[in-house]
């Protein structure tokens, strides 16, 4: 993939394993419906780069459909942890 394509949103694509090793805990996929949707990773051991068994899926839709926010998921549900398809989540919320 070209560098232009992988950074079209201003942030490079990264894998979950890369995020853990660099201390990034909030990621999202480009094709998710809401800009506010993201996963939060639990870093079990930052020195060794170990991820915890659970991630949290944050989405405003969870509350709209009557579910708790966030939803917990096993990290294995995310597929290949070395796949570079994630971007660092940047909140669209305006800070006051």
C-alpha cells in the first residue's frame, strides 16, 4: 500500500500489536459508521507489549439500542493483531 493511501486521514495505519508497543490504547477502523466508535485496548504489560484479553468497544449506538457502553469483547474477535488496518482514535468532541 502506498504511503499516500495509508495516511489519507493524516494518521498512518497501524496494527493492534504496534499500538500496544507504542502505548496507544484507542483505535478505530475507517469503515465504521460513526466517527465516535472506537476500541480501547487494555495493555497488560507495556514493557513486553502484552495486550489484555479484553477490549472495550465504545459507540453511541450502544446506548441508543439499550446496551451498556462500552461493550467488552475478547481481543481474539478482532482478527489478526498484526494487520495494519487501524488508526489512532481522535475524539471529535469539542473540549470546553
